[in-house]
C-alpha cells in the first residue's frame, strides 16, 4: 500500500469496456522511496482532489473491484484523516 495525494481528475472518453463507470484520478505518492511518483488510480470511495489517500496496488487492487481481469493497477481504498506517528 502507498500513501498519496490526489492532484487531478483523469478523463478518458475511450477506454476498455471493463473500465466503464470507474472514476480515474491522478495521484502523487507521498513519503517513502517512491515519493513524487505519479500514478493513475481508480477511486471507489468518492475521494476528491487534495485528499491524502491510501492506495492499494497490483492484484490486490483488482480484487477490490471484484474482478481479477479488470486492467487496473491502483485503487484508492481509504482517505487519511490525520497522520499517526508510531515510534
């Protein structure tokens, strides 16, 4: 899982049929060795631009959509309300 900030919407007028109905957003990874990396994510929880979110990637992301055959690699699974400092 990654933490990221949603920075924009992504509009795709033509896409694979299995992606119809999904909301795409551009996310920028915050923290860790991937900080600053940008990726397109599917938002299934109605997050918005500026929200800090938890992103699930890979096969786990496809399972969140209920279909391992959907061509998706990243899904927003949570909105971060506040940071916790463990340690």
